[in-house]
C-alpha cells in the first residue's frame, strides 16, 4: 500500500514541476510553442508530463492554446481573459 502512495505522490510532484516549468517559460516569453517547450526534454516521459501539465492549465483557465491547422504548431500563451481555449 505504501508503494502505491509513493508512486501517486511522485506523479503529483512531477506534474507540479512541469506546471511550474510551463509557467516559468510563459513568464519569460508570454507565448511559446509546444515544440519549444519540449525541445530540451530529456525523455518521452517529460514530454508527456509537459503535455498533461498544459491540459491541466487549460482546465484551470491559466493558458490559451492555438493550433491554426491540423498537425500544425501548437502555441501556448497566458490567458489574460480567462478563456482557457
């Protein structure tokens, strides 16, 4: 049982650190592409964690995400209007 709690806590910790990373990047640049956010990721798990962090931030209406065309670049920016789209 304790092992499961440790795994859950580490996942929460990873998610929190990736949300913090995305916020840090948006503070520095106001908008950034998903590709740029993941360019320095050490592994696929980090890319997935950053994507999940972005979904969480959209849900919380912290960021705005745009994609002009299918399979096109995804741009993330600070959601000043509370749209969360």
